[in-house]
């Protein structure tokens, strides 16, 4: 039996199915967040990849990019506090706020008096915050935040899924590179077996010793050898195991036919 969406909360599953990128999905959530808080004037979603500068990936309404950027510039503010601590950070009135240095005065001068930052994917490699901005004091903190918190949780799930997909792609690329390396090493091993009339183990030992003496990577050494012998660089990303040349000895000492 299917469960109906919570009244007021958008059907996030439908949004996810109708968008073709994480940015599009987050933009839909930003648009939805602004409708959930009628007193709000702007919404932005910030992400901070580990070791990188935070960015506003999407925004809706007024002033969110400017307010976010002001916080990034001083590396402090309610948005970054929520992102880094994993806790909600409400601001009832910027004019009475004493935290975050010159930021509250800047926000008030821009016409923003209150805000709320909710953490997204806290304590992960792609942590973020959903930031709601309003022109009146207490405009966000007095609102019913149940649906807004549910929306932030949905964004957390989407980012976690996107991170897993990205990690899987990196793993697949690494695996393909490893298989390509194995292929060219096998080809070079076969060449050495044919030249030296030795076993595969002995041929590999010769290649490894040459790699160490020349201070070059084993794969690069093997690539140069295969290119010099065949006249053609080995193809990247193909795991085709090379067959030793005719007349070469196998690891058991017998010649191939």
C-alpha cells in the first residue's frame, strides 16, 4: 500500500523521477522550501566538499547568493555553522545579533532581518545547509518547520545517493585503469618470455628490476616496451590478456604452439 505525501510537503519521489541531475533536484527542493515558509523571501542550498570552498549550488527568491557569499568570504556565519556542526541555526533578528562579526549588519542592510539554516548531509564529504531568509524579524523562527525539516532530510538522502554514485564511478574508473595496467604488463611479460626463453615469473622479475633501476613506474616501462616492439601503443582500458609469442616458454617450461 502506498503512503500519501504529507500535506504541504512536495512529493519528493516525483521530483526525483522528473529531474535528470542533482542540481535540478536541489533546485526543485529550494523552490519548494520557499513555498513552505510564506514569510520567507529567499532560499539557498550550500554545499561544501571536503577541502574545498563552500558554494551556493542553487537558490530561489532574493538575496540568498549574496548572503551566502558574505559568509563564505569571512568563513563564518549561520549557514556555515549549521553545515559544520550539523545543528539548526535560527536568527530571530539580525539587528540584535552579536555572532558572526560584520555579517548580521550586512544582512540587515540588504533587507534581511531573520533566517534559518538547516544542516544537510552533516559530517559527510559533501555537507551542506538549507538556508531560508526573510525580510521581517522572527519570520522564519515563528513558522511551522515540520515540512521544512522533512525537506532538508530529503536533500540529505539525495546528496548521499549522489555521493555513492560518484564513488561507484570513481571505483569503476580505477578498476578499468587497473585492468589496463594488468593487460600491458602481461603483454610485456610475454615479450620478455619470448626474448629470454624464461618463465612468466622470471620475465616479471626482470621487468620489475628494470623498473626499480630506472625509477619509472612498471606500467610505463611495459607500455614503452610494447610500443617499441609492436610499433603501436597498447590500448587503454582494455583487459585483453596478451598471449605469449609463438615459441615462447610457458611458466611450466613448455613451449607454446
